[in-house]
């Protein structure tokens, strides 16, 4: 009786430990492209948006890294071919160009190493620029007319003074 109990406990413990490994293997089999995103500053990075663009195509597919820095593009989202990879992680740039060749049947792998950016301002979205500007919400609302043709980075980096801005249309 005791042996059966120990065996049942061991089986339960194994079932709790090994399903993640089985899920990871299944995910790899269903993936067209996988990899890990990391940096010297942070190690493996969670929440990085990885975008794949096939050569001579305007279509892009994006996924986000998990807590272990892993990303995985589903096989049904990437056709076989050569892809260029890009990232969105404010404060970081890709250390060297990232490319991958996706083929039928086997997942391609492309690990991406990031480095600290030298141009943080160039990576900010309009919303991030808006949050960084001083003033009330009503004062900032005037800037919404500026984002139809360009980003707020252009406004933030402008050398116009207050009087010169009144003449800008």
C-alpha cells in the first residue's frame, strides 16, 4: 500500500514538472521561427516586440517575448523564405542585423542580442512624448494637431522659440 502511495505521489509530481517541457516541445514543433532576446544589461528580456518581415514584402508579423526572453512565430503566420527581424524595446537597439531563413518542417532559430540605444528620443512614441511634456491636459491638447504629418519628436527637438511657433502652420 505504501509503495502505491509513493508511486502515485511521484507520478503526480512528474506530471506537474514535465507538462511545461512537453508544451515547449509542442510549441517548437508548431513554430516557424523561434529565438531568445537578451542584452548584457538585463539578460533575457520579457516584453520585447519582435517583428519579422519577408524580403520584398510589406507584410510584417509581430510577437512578444515571454518571461524567459523567448519568442515564437507560429508556422501558419510565416511562409518559407528569408526574413529580416526587428525589435521594439525602448532603450535598446539590435546589436547586429538579425535575419532568418524559414523552411518547411523545421523551426528556424535566431537569437537576438540587444545593446543600449544612443538615441532614446528617436524611439519614443507620440504618447510617450505627450506624457513627457509639461503643462495641463488642455495645454497639451493643442499638440494633437501636430501629429497628423509627423511625430512629436520633431516638435520637441525644434529650435523655434514661442514667438516663432505662432508663425508656423
